[in-house]
C-alpha cells in the first residue's frame, strides 16, 4: 500500500490522431491508455485518491465557478434561504445544516461547519421526471439576483461531465472490462455540484469539523484546487495527510457506490475538511458523478469469484441516494428516519 497520493496524467486521452494514423501511432496511444488504467487500478485499490493532471478543463472556467460560489455565499442569509434545499437535495443548505450520519466511519455528533448550494442536471419544467416529481430529478433552484451564476455553473458542469465520461473507459480497463462497458450505465449520468463555503475554524467549536471524517457516496468525485488547505485524507497507515496542492489539478476519489459496485476491490477512503487558515474563508466545488438514476448496479463480474462472492444485491443510484441524503436535515424532514439502508458493511 502506498502512503502518498499518486498523480495520474490523462493527457493521452486528448491526443488526436491524424485522419489516417499509422498503426504505430494507434498502438502507442492504446499503450498509453492501458498504462493509465494500470496506474488508476493501483491508485484505487491501494489509496482511493489520486491527483489528476493533463485534463483540458479551462482554468478560467474553474476560476469563474469559484467566483460564483463566493458571490452566492456573500448574499444575505434571507436571500440564500429563498432557495432552501428540498427533498431532492437541490438548493441552499445553511451552516450547521447536517451531521455526517450516513458515513461508515464518522463518530462526530457535531453539525458540520459548512454551508452549501447544490445543483444537479438542469432539467426543464416540462421534463417527464420533473412533472412526475421523480427523486433527485427536479429543476434546479437559481437565485434571482445572480443570472450569470447559472451560466457559469452549467458551463462548468458540462466540462466536468465531459471529463468524467472520458475517464469511463479507463475505469473499465482498470477493472479488466471492455473499454465501453460503462457506456449503458452512464447514458444519462447523475451529476451534482456542491458549492461549499467553510468559515474559519475559529467560528465553530474546538472539536467541530468543516466536514467530519466521512466517505463519499459517489462513483467518483472531482475537486479542483481552491488555493487554501483544508482537505485531509486518511492514508492506509492510518495517519491524516493533507491533500497535495498541485496547481491546475483535480483531487479525485472513488466513493461508496464504486466500492459497492466493485465488491470492495476499489476503496472508498475516509477524508475530512477543516479550514485551519485563521480569519480566511475557504470555498470548494466538488463535482459528484454517478450512473443513470435507475441503473441497477450489481457487483461487477470481474470483481467476483469463489474467494470473493458478491457482497451486495443490485441497487440503483436512487435507492442509495435516498438513504445517503437522509443525513441532511432538509431531506430527513421529507423522508423521516426510517429509510431503508441499502447494505453498507461496517
């Protein structure tokens, strides 16, 4: 097991061959992708996190979404509460809005010292899922005072979705599957952008986190660099390591859904957030990427054998998220406490 965060360069995914590339050029690109898949397998089997470089998401766009996040949270509380988060976990969640209940590893009973604005796929009012009030498939709630926020956020979400989709063949190869294996599962991916604001730690109690130790729910999470420390990762040795600060990179981790789908072959590594920079506000914009909302995720055949029988029955993204989102006060008010647990081993 490694006790550092590996760096994966994905620039080979963007190399464009000529109209009639020679066989040697195609073979070289395929070899580079296979080596990338080997590195991804090693990262997710042994660490659960990696630092992604070589992508083509514009830094200008990343800076714009951070600026939009700061502008949103600079509003008066009354303006933010006008788009208060609903049962779909879309909208604004105030500071101290939840305790990390759904994690396998959290022991903290203190609410998290963070406020956040959640955005999902921007569905129109006449979409059939909106009309039927399907869970996690509602319209977004956009603040009226910032029409430009919608434009910047949606452009960023599109760029991030494209990056995640481009990574899917690499994940498939890392799991000894055909490169196009995940295409049907991600025909209409479920996406979430969480625009978070962490006040300085001195604003809370001594034993209060920005986000207490937890694991993510997602297939994968991508976090751009914010310029301030705060994210810490629990390494295989058990110690907490600050996330590497590589300019222009994304910190990427696998979540509980991928851990479940791979029958625990890929890790879902605990991490926590605390803004220790005195007197300075920290902002973060993690992007969560999941399969189509109703897709039945059964343990992958390449991760099951006589020594490793399937740990789980198939579960959809929706079934898992109904349970996971129950940690949020605004969701629990809708569903109550008796939400079926979709089988998360201790």
